[in-house]
C-alpha cells in the first residue's frame, strides 16, 4: 500500500504543550503544518500530569478543610470520600480543557493531524504507517515519561506512575511513594488528605535543591499532616506480597503497603524516532540542542522535556515562543532559549516556588551575595487566614541585581510571578520597593522583603542625623 505524501513548511512530532503551541502559531501565520501524535492530544500535562494532579490536589484541599477549621470556630469532622466521584471530578476537568488541544481544533486551524507513531526516514523526512512527510523544518516535541530507578525487584513488582495513578480502580489504603520530588510530595499530600496512609521513600533528602529553610517548612507541614518520610535511605529489595508491596531497606527494616507509586524522575521519549537516520545527536538528558533549540541536523529542532532544557510545561511553552519568533519573525537575530529566570512551583500546601539561583549556588558563582527575607507570620493577610508558615527570600548581588528567589507558603506559586517579572526585565531590588500592593495581600511580603534591603542604610545614625537636621526646616 502506497503512503500518503506531504510536503510542508513544518512537521511536528508530538502534540503536547510545546508541539501544539508551535503548531497553533505556525498555522495562524499561514504556514503548512503536519502534526504527528500516537497518544492523547495534549500530551502528559493534560492527561497524566499538571491538569489531573491539580484537580486531585483541589479535592484533597476540600477534604482537608473538614478537619482544619477549629481555629476559625468550626468543629472538625471526618470527610466522607467517594473515590469514584473524585476520579469523575478529575476526568471532568480534563474533558473541559481537552477541546483546546483537540485534533478537531487544530484541523480547523489548518493543521494536518496524523494519529500514528512517527519516525525519521532520513534527515528531512518523517514517516508513519500510512504517511510520508518532507518538511522545511521539523520539531521534535515528544516530551518525557516516568522512569523507574534500578532498584532490585522493582521491574518484577506491580507499581504505578503518574500515568496510571488518576485512573486506578480503588483508592490506595496504604500508599508507598518512591521519590520525594514535586510529584511525590504533591500526590502524597493529596492522597493522605483523601484518607490514604502515605509513606515517602528516597535515597536523598527531600528537596535538596531548594532553599533548605524553605524545604524544611514544607516537609514539616507534610509530617504534621501524618505523612511519614524515610529519607535518606538505601533500598535493598522491592517485592510483591499477598497484601500488596514490601520494601526491604539495607538497614534491615521492612516497609509494607497496598500500592506503590514510583515518582523518581523522568526520561525523554526518544526511542523509536530513528534519530540516527536524521543525524540528530542525543545524550542521557535528551536531544542535544543549541541555544536556539536547533539539533545537530540544521533543519531539526527539539523543544520541551526532550530538548534537555527543563522538564516543565511552561518551559515547553517558552520554547514554542522562541521557535515561532526565530522561524518567522527574527530569522537573522536568533532569540535564545537560555534563561536564568525559569520559575518552578510545587503545589502542595504550603506551596514552594522558586526562580533563579539558590543562595548556595549563587555564592558559588558570585564573589559576594546578599539575601533578604520576610516571614508570613508578620503579614496581616496570612495572620487573618491563620496560614503563617513560610516567607519570602530574595538573593541578589551587592548592586541589587536579583539572581534568585524562593517563596514558601500559601499561594507561593502565584507570588513568584512578581519575581519572574522582575528578573525577566532585569529589575533590581529597588524596583520591587516601588510596587504598591493592595492591603491586605500576601504580595506585600515581597515588597517588605525587598524594602529590608535598605533598612540598615535608611535608619543608620547618619540618616537619623540628617532627618533631625531637615526637621528644623519644617
């Protein structure tokens, strides 16, 4: 059977966040676009990542509210959980968002969407079971998937990842989680609040790349809610039992549970693409790309998780913007995908958000670094809501240039926008002090942290004398 042949401006492999953003932009600019996707439109974020996890987290917050109203004069009570209804809520959220990423929408935009596995035939041709596409430019946007660490016994033991956790038949009675990163912590807290017993296991300390004092606030909060941590610990063997799963540690202890969630990293989806035929170089973290996201094949680009430049949905969106800009707007002055201001957030309660360098890493880069802080226990909105855990930390060079920030507490993922805006526009500490925040809001904490940069100089003996002198003239 002969294959249907296409010759287009742009061929995209993968219909996740990055691929679809590029397809949308290119199609609306009148470019001919072919998109290949063998799985679900919308990729991991819509179907097994960001969207369902946040829907689950929202359900967990509602359940937790039943147990945490005493300080407000509301008697605590145990919530009744209907796990099938929780799953229906998650599916409903996905179904509401799905039309934006649907095949029909992109076909209406003018894209040709092919729901088949794609691979390279040669350096300028992509093929599938029924099609052959030659393109001026090709973008690989295949994303990543959960990876399983090389723990003895794991491959022979039933386990779940984020790809299955939202559709499992029954709620885990006792959930063991391997991995204390964002996925493990978010899902762990959500299931704990819905009534599962949760224990988290990791070979390293939790959040060891975050600001230590902020990581401690989050981990302590999870412990207070009843989540048990076994970190750092070395695992000797994972095995199936009559009642579920057992984990044997090298220290001689054993941990048992009904379900095992593996949330210990992700790997780029590059197998079966036949990248050798395309002349595309790879490495352990994904496809090798330059600052414009171009691969070793000058007509092939890679974006998102597969590019080895960050595993975040909004990073893929940022990459899409770079691609569209470089392809169709500034072809001779290429925009760079390099950024030192890519924010990240963990959507637990409290949330933990960060951007740029940590204090430790900044001190390894710059000769001198200053930090300023402001705690939510001094923020009136936080006090009114009785949610005063955490605070704001800003890291800057002595001239006030901001190089990093961390926020832990309620709505940290929203507050980090202020720091993202500041860093993206190369603002200094002084610019944050000029911001006017409505009262009472948590965002005041960012301004208060920035203002504390100047406390020593504004209220120094010299300025006190100056104020006294000026007072004589008023």
